[in-house]
C-alpha cells in the first residue's frame, strides 16, 4: 500500500476476524458508496478538483497535491522545490503587503542587487573584496527596503483566525502537498486563499527564507551523523537519477538559488494541469461553481514532461563507511522498480513480514533472540516511489556489537526469504493489515484528502485506492521467494555504516 496517514483510534478496535471474514465485501461496498459521494471535476485550465461529501460535522479538510518535488529541481538548483514551498506561505499581491505596487519595485531591486553580488562573489579569479563588501551592503539595503512593505505571516494569520487547523505543507522527492482543516462556513475564504497562493505568488522575503532552509540543512544533515550518512548513501546508490541528489539541497547550490529561479520553477510546475485539489468533509456539488470560479485563476499550461533518466543497472556492491565518535548505525539498500511494477504489492508483503511490529522477523531475530540491535527494520519505497527506488534495511547495534554483525544477521534473514516459503500466518497477517490500513485511512478526512489527490495524480483515477487490495490478495509465497531472489543480491546492494570511533587521546595521538 502507498502512503496512509494516521487514523482514528476507533478503527483500531476492528476485530481481526471481522477483517478476515468480511473485509473484501466491505471494501466493495465502500467503493460503491464512495462513488456516490465523490465528484471529480476537471476545470478548463486543467486543474482537477475532487469533492468527497461527509456531512458528519460542519468542517472540511483539503489537500493540494502538486506533482513536483525535490526530484524536479533543475540541475545546479537542488533544494528549489523545498524553497518554493516556503515561498507559498508568504502571501500574494493582496495579502502580506501594505503596498504591492511599491513592493514589486523594491523586490526587483533586491533581485538586481543579489545578481550583482553573486556575479562578483562567484568569480573564479580576480574577485575584488572591497567591491564585494559594497555589493553585499547594497544587497542588504535592498532587502531592508523591500521588508518595509511586508506584513509578516498575514497569510497564515488570516487562515488561523478563521479556524484553520493543522496548517502545513510538505515537500517530498516526488510531490508537494499543502493542507489544513477548516469550518465549513469558511469554504469560500479557503478557496480564495488557496487559489491565490497558487496563481498569485510573490517572491516575498525569499532570501530570508533561503537562510532558514540553509539552517535546516545544517541541523538535519550537516550536524546529524545519520543525516550525513543517508545523504552519502543515496549519492552512492544512484549514479544517474535525481534520487541521488540531496533533497534539502547541496550547500553550494542552495546558497545560490534566486527568487527569479523560484518563480521559473513555479511557472513550469505549478501549472493547473499538474495540480489536484481534494476536499473532504461538509461539502457538496452545490459548492462546485464557487470553487471553479476561484481555482480557474490558476494558470493553464501543459503538464511538465516526466523525467526520462533511468538509473543504470548496478553491477557491484557499493559501500560508504563513516567513522565518528557517535552511535553506530547500519543501512543497506537494493534497487527495485517503481510503484507501477506488477510486483509492488510483493514488496509490501516483504516489508510487512520482515518489519511490522514485535512479531516481525527482524525484530524477533536481531532484537529479541540475538540481542545485538536496539532496532531493526526493512522498508520501501526509499527515498521516493514515483520512480525506481530502493528496498532498504537498517539496524542500530547495541553496545559491544558491530555493524558487521548487523549486516550478517540481516543477510541471514534475507536468505531465509529466498530459500524457504513464508508461513501461511505471516502472509495472511500482511493481507489483514493491508485491509485494516485502508479502512482506517478512509475514516480520517485529512488522510483521505491526501490519498484521493495522490491516487488521482499517480493513476488518473482515485478508485485505484480500492483496487490495490486485489493485488494484495493475489500475493503468494512463491511471489515472495521469486522477488527476494531477483532483488536481494550482492551486486545490487549499497551499504552505509557509521562505525563508532574511539576519542583520540589528549595529546592528539591515537592508541
């Protein structure tokens, strides 16, 4: 199964026997009932609206799903998709400014001053330090001039004063989502706000936000041993595809991204044909004319071409070893196909059997029986799922145990998958949990909005959400052995380790 968000606790009480006996019938019934409640409306500009009626309470949740993420960052501009997500909260020509006409002129001066500073700063030879100092001061002065027109956080303030809850966004490798929940009587205000930031984006406080993202990188990657390891792991596993690039951005590229480039990214990827907006809650078809009026403002344009780069086959094991005075860590990954592959559900079964809970194979073996790891898990897709990705395994060694031991223990469990069938109970439990996950996901408005938007984008039809369980039900023991033998081979493996290094002595020498 693909992304499923947190669910209502009520659904956790569903008896397992109920799911075994009636799950498929219930889901078929739910598909029919959902078809009666869901309206899909493709606007003339290409944007797709999905409405799902749930009148239990006078509230609604939404998800604006943009089919673009970090993987779409242009060459030399890693981190741009994430930067634009920050920009989307800065308001429009009507929100967040005291005088947009004057602010627009000031922002043009900021961009010109930044271009002049960068041109001098990036000179490979002959850089004039005095001139650079003056240009930096001029850039700071231009920013201060533009800042005078800013009403800080006005966009989020308006939304939250009108009942917006869980207001947030997320940039993944494959896509970007914007979401919150709100009272039903603020539906038109929401449509005005959301369509406005999609169609009327202003590069306000861009360089201030660039500094914020650079600090995020320093905290989450540069100052985090596991963050550094994962970044190097992906850069090693991939030699051609953009999944190997830093999602948050390489420091030298992130520090040079401009507001002009962000607006070019917006023009290409935030076109109406590349966006699905799903609204779930106290809404109805009667709301469509109003919603069409606002979301028709989003610029029309062709859907961006899909990435055509194909990661070449890996022919030899790759390895990254980081030696630090920190907790050791083990990670390995194997290349596998994208979510469209016929065996996608088989990978889900492997992940579930190896890692789902305390009865899973890795937990029982490495944590409980051998007591060599504090945690152990296998998971996929990683780092994204739109394109061919990795099936990964990780574990955290306990004191006195090494990453070498961990790797050997994981490989023994993988060999068991390759050489012997999983049990009937393991396979049925995977299928039961898959049904339960779907049922729970249907209970949550926000989670359902995201899921509907994602499935509509990825498959062209939200109904695939229900049809995927047919694939789950067809997974066999033989499928698991076949896929394990195809994918989990040494030549297809990339390993990353953090090896704990003892502190050096006070005089600077080692032992």
